[in-house]
C-alpha cells in the first residue's frame, strides 16, 4: 500500500518513517509537516491508499483534513491526547494511535488496515448479510440486494429496489469492504452492482431500480476499468 505521513513533529515523523520502512506491505510516498500540502498531493494522486495523520496540525487539523476530502483513503489518526479517541472514529478512520506510538501498536494498526484494504479482493461473493440502521431499528440487508451506492458529502446512500439507506461512511471505506466480484466503482460518486447493468452508453449506464430505469454517470477514468471487468462481445 502506498502511504503518506502527515505530522508537524519531526521526531514523530522520523519514528513513523522507521516503522514504515520495516513493513513490507507499505511504500512511503512522502512525509509532510504541512497538512495543506499533503491534501494537495492527495487530490492529484489516486494511488495513495493510507494516510497516517496527526490530529493537532496548524492551519488545518486532522478532522478538517478529512472533511476537506471528497473521498478520503484509509486513515490512521495519531495524537498525543486521548480526548480525541472517540471523535476519531466518527470519521470512519481505521485506527487511532496515541503518542508516543510504539512499534507493536503501529503493527497492529497496519494489520487492521491491510484487512480492510484487502477485504474486497478476498470476499468471494455478495451473499453476506449486513445490518443497516434505519430509524431506531436495524434492518438486515443482503449485499446482493444493493443496486447502487451514491456519495452525499460525508454520507453514502445504499439503494435497493424497495428502499434507500443513508449511513455515515466514505465511498473509499465502503468500496474497500465490498466484494469486487459484485460491485464496481464507475464514478467518483457511484458504485454499482454489476449484475444490475442493463446497458452502457458513452458516459452513462442504465440500471433497473424498482421497475424504472436509473441512469448512472460513468466517469472517464472509470470507463476502461468497467469495460475490462464485464464480458463484452463485439463484432
């Protein structure tokens, strides 16, 4: 996984760089003491899978950093204060580490990240069942019932034939947990169930949702991946 470190403390950066260098699963792309500079890099590159991010940063703190990204990658938050621990998980981060970060605790966080990162490759099908909160109840939902997922700021909506569920999640996080054999990202704001595709046009595709046709935009950067992922018979 490609990763970056964002922390204005030089000593912490050196320690984390040493930990990253020991991990065969990680490739350090860069270390940044300025969160705004790190954000600029993230918006230009699509291949960064993990950000190890200090919460207490000048100009833009860790929480504002996450809020500023439409589609944050996997994030491990770090801080010298325990008071941020509960708030950290409201942002769907993979883990929260308290400074000084020990190597053992760092390894545990990376192992957890790898499990999240690889889940979509390891999941054999969409037969899994999940529970989604709706009002004061938990509703059981099979992954294969989901027709498409749409991003709405800091939330995503899971759309089925008969219902729509809104959850506080990022597209990157939910994409990492979906089986790639069933779902595919076709736009920055849309993930679709491949079995529900009715037709693919130049910049859109059609799904059948509740007996009606739903047109979904297909981003230019996602179109080739989509066509390579489905069976196309052309003359």
